[in-house]
């Protein structure tokens, strides 16, 4: 049940994140696309007007009269479709000279008829003033009569005349294109978001399952190690009891050397100040070497020194009672109190009396140590 809740919360979180990102990016991208589309329409109007401008100026240079040129333009644009866009011509005082609708010819533009502002700017001026300036200009035209839709307009003067060619693009038609584009954007964003959430959810679930399997494996491994350690400590107790119950063999006084079987040394000779001391191996807890000197730690917490190396002691002492834990320690089975896991594969030995440093058995010697305890 917990997994299902985690997966549910994951899907909800991913969906919320994708939704927020989609809303932010969609508005930004759509705004950029809208401005680019309007700029492209304005540039298209400019190209169209310039072509007509060059044609009309060429006719005038060839000696054709203004009335004839205007009549020729009117004939070419008359009754053309005005729903999406059209071309007409004014003079600089706002009078219509040519228009697709002949009834509009001769009409005067009011000063408050409409205003024109740049597509990406905020400054505006009336369309009447734009014509009076007699300069090329364009932008977004909005009418004072709200029943009329906005349009994109560009005007271009005709040289040596008072004429102003104008290209009109119906913004309502452009809005329809933008609405269709917005719908396509929404569909694309929705599909992309759904796919992103699905793939992210599958990735999270796959990673979560892998991690869960890893945790289960580590848990099982830890359980096995704990069982092994418990068995190891049980073997330790059993072996200590066995060693303690074994009869101690007596030997002659003085230094004892290894027998023919080897590893049977029962006593260690050393000095304590000026006194020669004989230490039974049953009393020794462990040997510790440091700076080429061997220290003998007894179970009663007394410490002696010896010039014999650990390698020599290991050969001479009973292998059932003493184990070479590492380069610094040779330990007695009688002194071991507990065995702990250390890291992933090492063992840590708790011994009495307290050693000068931690006694660690490496991964490579751990198996040998376990076999030693199970003898």
C-alpha cells in the first residue's frame, strides 16, 4: 500500500511540475510567435506596397497622367476580396482615392477615425496624422468604432505626388490563424507533457524498484552476516570452554624450545627490570609489536617485553590457542570477549585487557579466523 501511495504522489508531483512549466512556456512561446507572425505580415505588406509603388512611379515617369494612373490602379483592385487584406490609396489630407469598394472613393478620413501604434511598441498616432506626415510607416491600426476589427496597415508615399499607398491586413483573419496555432500548441504541449510524465514515472518506478532490490539484498546479506557472527561467537564460547578444560602439560624449568611436532611452547621467558620472569602461555592475552619491540599483555593486565618477533612466536606457540590477527597482533583464544562486524567484510575483536589499538581482521583472513574457531 505504501508503494502505491508513493507512486501516486510521484505522478501528481510530476503532473503539477509539467503543468506549471507548460503554462509558463506556452504563454511565452505563443506571445513570441504572435509577434513574429504580425511582424511577418507587416513585412509582407511592405513588399507588396513597394512593388505597386515602383509600378505607379514608373507609369508617372513614362508620362502617364495622374488620373490615368489612379484609374488603372482602381481597375486592378476593384471588387477584390477585403476579408483578409486589400490595397487602397489615400492622399495626404485623408481622402480616399482608390478602394476595392468604389463607394468609398472620395470619402474623407476623420482625425479621430483610428490610431496606429507599432506592433512591439507603445507610442501611437492617429491614422490621419500618419497620412499627413507623408512618410512610410506602419503598425497595428485600431478604430474608435469598436464594431470594426483591428488591422495591420502599412503606408508608402508615391514620389512627386500627394498619394499614400496603403496595405491593409485584417487582424481578425490573423487571429483565427493564431487561435488554430494556439490549439495546436495546446495539443502538442499536452501530448509532450503526458509523455514526459509517463516516462518520468516509469523511470522513477524502475529506479525505485532497483533501489528496493538493492536494499533487500543488503538486508538479506546483513541478516546472513549477523547469523554468521552469532554462530562465530557461539563457536568462540565453545572453543574457550574446550581450551579451559584441557589439562595443562607440565615441563621442566627454563626456556622451552619447540618440540619435533612444533608449536608446543608453553612458557615464555622474559625480564621484568632485573628479574627473570617465566610467563605461562595460558596467562597471555595477546602479543603486540610496535617499533620492532614485542609487548606481552597478560590477562591480569601486566605488560612485559620480548625481543622475539611475532613471526617466531607464531611458529613456536600452540596454533589452537593463538591466532595471528594481523601484523601487529597475535591473540589468545582465552582473551577474546566478542567478535563484531566491521565494515562490509572485516571483523573487529573485542579483547581483554584493552589493546593499545583496535584489532581488525581483514577480509582475506576472516575465513581463516572462522576456521580456527571451528576446530
